[in-house]
C-alpha cells in the first residue's frame, strides 16, 4: 500500500518521508499485530483512493490522513494505560477511514464535503477528527510528563 501511495502522490516529499518511516516500522514488527502500522496502511489506502478520484495533495482529508499516520507512528512508544486508549482511538479512525474508502470505491466519486454527502461520511470525518484530538493529547501528555523527569 505504501508503494501505491507513493505512485499516487507524485513524489510529495512529506509523503515519501512518512512512507519510509512507516515501512521501516512495519518491517521491524513484521508478523505481529501492530495497530499503529495497520492504521498507517489504512490511511494510505484512503489517501490513494482520494488521489485516484482527483483530490489534490492539499485536500483536507489527505492532510488529516497524513497527520494521523505520523501520530500513529509516534504513539507506538506509549505504555499502558495510554497505549490501550491510543489503540482504541486508532482502531476507530481506521474503521472510519475504511468506510470512507469503501464509499468512494462503491460510488466511484470523490468525497467532498462542499457537496451533499451521506450523513455517514460526515460522521466518519467527525469521528476521525475527535480521535486524532485524543491521540495528540496523549502525545502531548507523554512528551511533557517525560520532560519533567
């Protein structure tokens, strides 16, 4: 999926870096069920589908996916109980990303929130933004609590 995303993204530098980091992480944990890597791959699938349907790399959903991918990669190092909460947030985001991706494949059109879209897509986007907020708060707390030591 990472290779396909790189082909779709027209060699965007930040996507190349993200993809490299995610592939490296995935190779290190190959054979295990690593939720952050799974999330990163599902987000890559969503980004590819958006690009295939004409979205620009600056599209809000693509930018959100990019942030989610980097956040998921960063959350790998959390310890319990934070890791459990972050895993729950990531699973929720991956489910919604898959739902959005499946909708685009089924309808053969781009998700654009400026046009009328099914309520489920608006809900998916809202869930993803809220879950990302949870994830970034955890990273913030983790960073600042470790810097106090």
